[in-house]
C-alpha cells in the first residue's frame, strides 16, 4: 500500500473516532440530564392491579416499567403495545378473542414476557373475591393457552364481553418469580419489561427510574427519571421555578395555575378529560319530583363559570353520563327544560308532587320538611364552593340544604357503606358531590354505576328500562349500535334523574420548556404514557 494511502487511512480512522466521540458526548449531554417529576401522592404497591392499591400515582410510575397488551392514546383510541396487534376476534358467537405478545418482549432478567404472565394476571382477576382492581370481563371468561406468547379468552354464547380490547392492559407483574400477587411487589417491582426499570426507591421521599436494556422499543432518551413525592401542592410552583422539579401534574386550583403561568421557562396545558363531577341523589330520601325540582333550580352554567372557566373558557356544562365532551359518541342529552335555570318551574314541580311552602318558604309534605344534607370530600376548596353554590341556588327554590362533610376520602364509607372509619350505612346522604372516571369503553362501568343492585350505585337508583339498555350495551359488539343504546339510556336518566352531571374536571400539566414530547393523556394512562419519548431540546 502506498505511504500516502496508509496516512489517509490512519487520519480517516482518527477523524471517524473523533466524530463518534463527539456524537456520544452530545448524546450524553442530553441523556445525562435527569428529569424530576413532582407527584402529590406516593404509590402503595408496585402491583397497581390490587384492589387497595389502584392509585393513579402508582399507574403513573409502573406503566413505564411493566407490560400492558395495549395502551390508550390521548384521543381515547387504542394501539398495540406489548401485544403485536390489537386483540383479534377469532369467533363472534360465542366470542373468542386472541391476545398475542410480541416475540421480542422480555423481562430484564432475559425471561420472555409470556403467556404465563397473562395467566397469572387472569387467575388473580377472574373471581369477584380476588384482590384485583378490575375483574369485569375476566370473571365471565375461560382462558386457553395457545402457545408461549398467546392466550385466548372465550365467553358464553350470547354473553360477549364487548370491552375485550382493554383486558390485559393494566401494567402486570412477572409470573415466573413465584411471588404473591398482593404482597410480593409491595416494596419492589423486582423486574422490568418496559422502557425503564427502578434503580432506587426511598419510601416517603423519591423513586428513580433508569433505562431498561431489554426494552424492545425506541428510546428512552432520558437516562434518569426521579419521582419526588411532594404532598403539599403549595410547594410545587416554587419547586418548578427553582428547578427542583421539571414536571408537575397537580389537581388544578386557580391560584396555582396563575402562579405557574407567570413563571419563565415553564410550559403548561389544561385538558378536560373523562373525570366528571356530579350531584348524586339518594333515591330513598329524595323523591323524583324533588330531584326534578333540583335539576330545574340548579344553575349549572353559573357553577361552570365559577369553578371551571377560570381554568379554560372552553369549559361547558356536561350533558351526558356515559360519554364525555370530546369523544366522538358524545351527545348533549340535556332536555331543554334543564338547559337554563328555572326556579318557578322547580317550585311548580314540587307543588305538583304535593309539596307546599311553609311560613319560612321551605316546602313540606306529610309533615316532612324538604331539608336535605349534602356531603362531599371535606377540605377540597373547589368542592366546598360547589356545595355553597348548590345550597344558595336550591334555597331560592324552597329546598333547604345543610352541608355535612367528612375529611377527604372518609366520606366514601358512609356514602358507599364500606368499612371505612367512621362506619356508616350505605347511602348515608341525601345529595353527594364526587367524581366518576369515564373512558373509551364505558358500557360495563356505566352498568356498574347505574345498574340495579350494584355496589357502585350508592343512591340505590332503579329504572328497569335503563337497566335493560345498559345490559344490552355490555353485550353489543357493534360499537356504533352500543353508542346508540348508551345514549338512549342516558336520555332516559334525564327523566328519572339518578344524578345531575355538572362538569368535566380539568387536568393540569406543567413542565420545564426545554423538555419535548410531553403530552397529557387524560385517560388512566396519564401524563407518563409516553415517558420513553421525552427528551431535552
């Protein structure tokens, strides 16, 4: 080889090496910059699928660590994730559906993510007595293992589970370790299969994720993600301003949103998602003519203006109990009579039902004074203001309302009749304000909330026609027909009034604006749904 050629080869090699080193240094500068996420709540178990640990904070962490068959996108559609395709219908009646995992999906110890993991999931979620956050669909199915990566679920003839696409989509734990479903993963997820794995967990303080080398997908682009647990929401703006955290996802309060909007170098979004606030009636203590009067006397437009429009001028009163504004199937089913507040019509409804005004203006009937207790999660300023507006508005229609709260989640014991402290009978309320969470597949959850005799129906609402429609919807594979049936049921509920839907709750995401690819996902996937795509610009 000529001398000049050898020199050229040597210098080419040096230049290539320097170029590779420079590229690596550039990646390191990006990847080595950590991201700190401030969470208001701490997870209580890495297995987020247990009934007592099904916290959103747990989902926000573990969805980046453990597998799910599909994932829900921000527009409420589904895409395959650890499954190679969306679940496949093999037979329609009886319904048989196949779930096939990707061939390249592995746990961080090299063991394939397999049918065994789906069997472990199924066996702990297919009985009502299982310690599982969601048994619907599994509890009526039979499971068949097809091969090491494939299972099939089948349902009885004439009883298909139409929401089959969402099964195996809670982040599920590894089966091959032989650990207990409930207690085996309380302090440590042990293994990862997603884009990240847990590097360090300091209970009460923080949890750090680092990239999982066995992840089959692109990314992640951040080499260290730390979740810092900050229960005092008031500290979040200062932490964001000082660079102590890079991302926050607090429940929005007007002053908090305004403080963060004034910060330099911070981006934020407000999204109205599937979580919706309502006033639910105890149908045993609030007769239908009183429920009708309440719906007429409420000024939902004013409530939305006071509580939601400070976050976004696009906020609107919610007109549906099944689909949320923003979903393709949403119809505003609110009858014209309830669109605009009408106090005279509210009084007329009571008088037609046999109620008469007393000397102080409060209606009475058969010796009973129309005095109702309204309850909610005490200590939540927004809900307490909501109560005060309701109290004032109904008072003008001759309905006396007294506020009777318990701190935070303690209210749900009396409302739902659980064994919370203090204990109370089911339905220990007249009116109650809280939130339900909707989703892209609402049939079974709507039946659970409004179905006759359901444990999730605290107002003991019964409407046979509504119940029949909701039951039909859970067996209807044609999703267009299902939406038609569910909207028919909602329209009927505006007549019998189990509750009054009022507004969708806003979700507030704020972040260091040098981070890219953040997008809120108001479904249960939440804002970490695409954590592996985050990067620094």
